[in-house]
C-alpha cells in the first residue's frame, strides 16, 4: 500500500521502499477494554534516513490498530548526526515529536530480525492498562571528568537523583528504563544516584548510548543531545522479571542469551510478553553471525511451533533489543538477586508480562506471520 509520499507501508511480510526495508511485525494486545496493554515493535533499514524513520513509524502505527501510544522509544544506528536527526524526523512525521525518546546505538534487533547499521528500531507502549512517565536531563556536566574522580561520581549521582525525583515510585510503579551518555563503568554511578531515591531493589534497566565521538546522542522529543540522560517509568498492570549475564566469546554469548531467556521464561505465568534487551556491543563484536544471538534468545524462550500453530513449549515474546556501551539490570554478579547493577559486557534482560495465561491446549501466542493486525485481533 502506497502512502502520499510514495513509500510502501508495512502491509506485507517484507516492505520495500527504495532504499528502506521493514518487516511486518504483529502487535501484542490483551486485557479488557478498561485494562488493556498494547505494545508493538518495528524496524526499518536503508540509506535514506528520513524514509527509514517514516517507514518504521508507519509499520508501528499499523500494528497499534488505532491505539495511541504513550511513548515511542527510538533506537537508531546511523553514523552521521544529520542522518540521526533525519531518522527522528521521519518517525515524528507519523507520531509527532513529543512522544519520542531514545538513544543512538551500535545496532538493534526485534523478534523479526537484526539491524547492524543504518537503521531504526521502534517500541510503542500504549493501552489504558499502563501509563508511562518520562524525565530528561539535557546536560550531565560529565564531559572531561576523570573516570575515578569524586567530581564524576557527584555529577552522575546528581543526574540519577534528578531523574528519579521526577519519576516518584508509587504503588503502581513497575519498571524504570534509563538511557544515558554514560558508558560502562560510568553507568553504575548514574544508577547509584537513582537507587538513592528508589531503593536498591526497584526494577531498573537501560543502556548507554554509542560512545563514539559525534555519535553519542540521546533522542528527546525531536532533538539530539550529547552528555544527556532520559528515563521512563512504567506504571500499571504488568509483571516484571529480570536476568542478565556476561560473556566475552562467541559461544559464551550464545549460551548466556539462552540462559537469560530460559530463566525469564520460567518466572512468567502471563499470557503476553515483551522482552527488553540492553546488550553490550562488545558481545556483538564476538558474534560470528548476528542472527545467531537472536536465535539463541528464541531457543531459550522455547519458541517452537507445532503444525497447528500452537507453541510446543515456552513463550514467544515480542523483543526489543539494542547493542549499547553499558548495561543496567539484574545479573549473576548482582549483590542481591533483585538488585540492578550497571556493567559492561552484559546482556541485561527484562521480561514484561501481562494478561492471564490461557487454559492448557490453546495457543498462547498468535500465529506469525499474520494479516494486518487490528485492535483486539489477538485473543
């Protein structure tokens, strides 16, 4: 289907628009009208950054089926600042700029595939079963400060406290997502400030931007900001489980991806799932094949289908993963199993769940690929 710009929208399994491509990706929708959670992911890649951003956004909007997202998380992996801005502008042409937050990355992946460069990944969170609050610090005042200095610790601690103060924890608060220009090990200093407000065992996940000079940007409402930080607080009818692991060679990267996914799968009793992955670009560099990492996650979740479309075992979550320069989450080296930490070389996974699991014998997951999704189509 052509839009008024002559770009193909995501109505088929693979969408092609000159220099941009995007796969069809089903949304996850469940809950009653008064308590619905809606999530969707999309990606597109190509040399025309504006078209890539727009096509990804059009695909995302199609999947939302008329639901307006609370927030659109943007991950991009272009090299030039001008292309990063064009990609964000393309997304904003569909959703408006005020809902867009995100970060520059080293690549990204969803359940449908991997983007290593020149691409955009999007995550939408919507529905009246959740709400999303955002906070932004445009300047961390950390540039030029020595790694082990008191000045850096104080500066990033102050940023963490400022973010957390803008997002007070309530009895409905479930997860904080943090994205910042704080590559490992500076991410722990930022987290220390956050945890001084929210406590050490409140679920927090997130990642650091691409740390290469001229590429280290946070996206905030249509603007690009270096030395900045953004945070989201998700409130509502969801469950949250976290797991993480470190690896520094190809086989260990694959093994730990399976390990993290398997651990999270075993913790869930929900019907629908979204898996957030903040994944170290060092791990990416050790992979011999980028698709192997995604396939290892799917294997860990037990994503296998019978001929009738039912899952043989496990779950089939939506996936939104980014390769970054420092990760926040719970891992095997956390002081407490439920205490988030800031590290490098880690896959930090968070599984968000909602909806009651369907009775035994019914498929818990819609068959993929599917026709154009509409609200309420799934379940």
